[in-house]
């Protein structure tokens, strides 16, 4: 008799545990894309700030237009890796950013430029 009660209780806990797990998984599956989207937007904001400080005096409208001397960057054919190297080395009239920006900032800018819509 005692055994049956214990068995019943453990079944209850097992079922409850499963439901709890399922509910948590369900909530997480909604929350993760939302969090990922927020961090993507935060990253975009950081990149724009960097761009405004280091790049916009030559490249116009956050890379969307040619600026004073620098070309439009949206729709660029260089891939992220090539842009990264361009910024490390400099190109033509554009200086190298090796000593003025951190590698992760250059990485962020390269990703940002590739994310610009080609209009
Ligand atoms: C002093 C002005 C100046 C500044 C500041 C500047 N650029 Fe440039 N950038 C240029 C010029 C000029 C070119 C074209 C160089 C060439 O090909 O002769 C260029 C080219 C580029 C290219 C390559 C474009 C292509 O299609 O070949 C990228 C990418 C780029 N700039 C990104 C940036 C980023 C990101 C920043 C900020 C960290 C920045 N630039 C800051 C002047 C500038």
C-alpha cells in the first residue's frame, strides 16, 4: 500500500517535471530569438557610433553614400575578411586603423559594412 502511494507520487513528480521542462523549453524558444535580435541591434548601434567617430568624415551617411573623399560602402564587393584587412592595412588615401582601433572594433565595422543594404 505504502509502495503504491510512493509510486503514484513519483509518477506525479515525473509528469510535473516533464511539463515544467516542456514549459521552460517553450519559453526559452521564444525568448532566445528576442534576445538575439536585441543584441544584434545593440551591435548595430555600437558599429554606428564607431563609424560616426572614425569613418564618417570621409564616408557619407553611415556608409550609405560617398563622402568627402571616401566611396559609398553599401554593396561593397569585398567580403568581411577583405574589409577587415583593408582597414588593418589602409587603402589609397585611407589610413590604416591598426593603431587607432582595436581588432574587435575593426571586426564590428567590417560586419556592419556587409550588413548595409545595397541601394
Ligand atoms: C581620410 C578619409 C577616410 C577615412 C577616415 C576612412 N576612409 Fe575608408 N576609404 C577612403 C578612401 C579615399 C577610400 C578609397 C581608397 C582607394 O581605393 O583608393 C576608402 C576605401 C574604403 C574601403 C574599401 C572600399 C572598396 O570598395 O574598395 C572600405 C571598406 C572603407 N574605406 C571603410 C572605412 C571604414 C570602416 C572607416 C572607419 C574606420 C574608414 N573607411 C575611414 C577614405 C577614408
